C-alpha cells in the first residue's frame, strides 16, 4: 500500500512537473508599419504578456501593412493575433468593401484604443462644418484605404458621396486621394484646403502642419453624429482633448473607429483567456511602454465590438470580471 501510495504521489508530481515545465505556446501578432502606432504598441503588448503569463505563451510582434493585411494574415493562418480596426473587421465579417466574401475564422479579444476621425481645414477657410465643404479641395486618404472608406461614410451623411448601381461618386467638393504624408505636403503647399484622417491622435503629420500653419478643426457632433453611428455601428462618439495639437485650445467632438486585438478563432479558449487576463492585469506597464497604452482600459474593452464576435476565452474573462453578465 505504501509503495502504491508512493507511485501515485510520484506520478502526480510528474504530471504537475510536465505541466509546469511545458514550453510556452509560440504566437505571432500582426501589427502595422514600423513608423506608426500599431507596431511599437503591439510589440509592447506582446512582450509584456509574454513576460507575465507564467510561461504559458510567447508572442512575437511582426511588422505588417496593418488592418487589411492583418485580416488576410489571420485568415491564412500566417499570424495568430493581430491589431485591426473594428470597421475593417466588420467588412471582413460581412464580406463587404475590401473583402469579396466573409472571413469566418477571426474573433475579437478586446478594443485597445480609439482612432478618431480628424477633420481640419485652413484657419482662414470659411467652412465651419462638413456641410460647408462644397467646392473645397479635401484629401480623403489613399484610394481604397480604410481612411477613404470612412470618408465615403462620413461625407455621404452630408450629401457629398453617393452610390448608384454599385458605383460610388463624390460630389460637391474636389476629392484628393492622398496618403497621410502626401496630404501633409499638399496642405503645407496650399494645394488642398483640408483633410480627413482616421488615425490615433496626435498624428505626426498634423503635428508637422500646425508648427507652421494654424488649423481649424471641424466637429462631427449632434444629430449628424447620431445618424452616422446609427448607420455604421462600428463608429463611437469620441473627443480629441484640447491641446492635443499646437494652437488647439478647445476639445473637438467627433467619432472614432477602434483599434482592436483580434485572433484566429481556433486558438484554445484557455490560451486566449490567459492572454486577455494577463494584458488587463499589466495595463500600467503597457501604459509606461507607449503613451497610447494608457487608453487601453477594461471599462471600454467592448467599445465597437459585438459580444457574438468575441473569442470564448475572452468572453470567459469578461464574465469573470463582471463586464458581461
């Protein structure tokens, strides 16, 4: 009997040791370009979760073309986790805009930070609302970009974009299909009157502009904001705080899409639970690693996300902490 007890104890210890000594699961997170926010903050999240998961997981950050490419990388199994704007994830889910068919093997883990719609014109421009943009020269983002997709949605609400028979047309103002860098250059040379950016604030291009040219930021608020959010529920109300930019003394009311953490749907529930729990338990370190990390808060983890799109492992954590009943 004693020998049997010894064997049972030894076997139990062996099982515990095997579990404790198991190699961490190796995962890859798709982020964005090396000069943007996604790559450094995604790298910080990856490293901090790896360091504090008790050996459960090791995550490596990979530079990518950001949201659209990240969806396809997840779809094809080339990455396991990825930072994706929630509007791009909506298009993937519904097989619309940039995606010819629904992408079914992705799930959400958490909203990370907001990416507000930033609309601005020259300080001396008479326009005080998007409704006043008739005949102006406005940059709306590179053709086919997520930024340009948001421009269609927002300017459409003001009657400046219309789709008929599957074809879209801007009207009433002159659209310029420019990247952020091109927009900055064109604006400084007075080749355009204004722009619409979908990006984290502060944006480096806008910061470059305001060092030499004052801007007038345009609010998206009131009934028009409510109308846009009702039509496109991936948008949420947002505020660009006063003094985010030089000579911007007042806050700017606007809307925002959300940068979110997504994953492959086939990742094990317990693994995604560990990633979610570890990330939220280490928010102080993430905030120290990158200033946008301070905007990752548990209370807003579901902003712009549908519960049915959550990975079961993340859902378990949110139920555990009372965010979902």
